[in-house]
C-alpha cells in the first residue's frame, strides 16, 4: 500500500506552476520494535519530561523551545514565532537553480521523498519540468519547509516522477581533507592489480534490495517466534572479528580467489 501523503503544495519553475504531493520514499514501520517494561510487574514504562531542577513533571502546554545564551539562561521562542520564519517555501517548491547531477556529492543527500502531480490539470506542467531535467542531466535546487524547518532540497527526475532529497545543512558536513589528508597515497604493486580486479569481478552482481537485507532483524524475529511458542531460542554463534594483520597481500589475494576457482 502506497504511503499516505504528508505534504501538499506547488512545484514552480519561473511562470510554470503545478500542484504536487509528497510522500516519504522509505519506511521503517516493519522494523522490530521493543517497549521498555518493568521486569517485576511486566508493565510498560512511560517516559516523561521533568523539570531539571525541581524534578516535577512538565505539562505539554508548558514545554517551549529555548536558545541558550549563557549558563542556565535561555531565549524563549513560542510556536507562532517559529512558524513565522517560514515564508513562501512552506507550500511552494520554487526551483531557482539547476546543477549537473554528478556535481552533488552523495554525502549531501539526506532523506528521499517521492514527488508526484496532485491533480490531472497539473500533469503537463509537471512533465515539462521533469523531462527538461532529464534532457539536460541536471537536478533542481530549491528550498521547502519540512519537519518544521526550511530545508535545501534537490529534485531528481526519475521515471515518471521526481525524487526530492532533503540536503544536509552546510555546517553538518565535515570536510574530507580533515580525515583523508593524512593518508599516504600508496600505489599498489603492478602484479597485485590484476588479482584484485579479478577478485572484484567474481563478486560483482547487479544491485537488488536483498544486498541491503538486515540479518539481525531476521535473527530477532526467529528468537521472538521461538519464545512465543515456549521454546528456548537457538543460541546464535558469536561473530568474532577477523585478524587484521595481512603479512603478504599477494598470498591473501590468491587465497581469496581459491574458492571461486573450485
């Protein structure tokens, strides 16, 4: 079943405008989830906000956002003040800039959403924008208010629709050079290259969702199923880390290829 629409508004490019709807492109609703229980009573435990000084519970109406300005001092912002910051981007995705698709590094991509036309009358305008991005191999860059914050977003034309990615904020992405700058650029020996290329070739296959399967979830479900039937779940073998000391890379590559030959 298709996920429920959680945002409706307009997609705009200059004077071309069309109504659109947005749905999350992923879901974690099928993940195994646990409640925290009181071991002695078997009852669920509730989480509540309490005053850090008095220790007393705080009512929902008394919870407000505060920006720290010093030790134990805050600037209080009410909900209407937070909402007033959002302007046109609350309900309009206005594409102001295009960028080559390959120029946006994967590290900037955050959360994917499906963007579709929300009315028959808007399908032509939607398709005009979509096909233009396909022909030029570009992505649209815009801004929209999602999750109570204005986000930079990237629009990528796919098939008959558009995938809208929220982008990470500029101060969230750390520079690569801070981590990779100190790594020596060692060139592998020439006779190692064909062996490594062959190893990669033997393990190459087309992408499928099975490659991103969660084996831990399967094991958890097996344990839960066994306990529901009153059986003692089988004890999973502990996963031991492998040794990292490779004495001879050539020997290691040859050994890695042996099972494939057989």
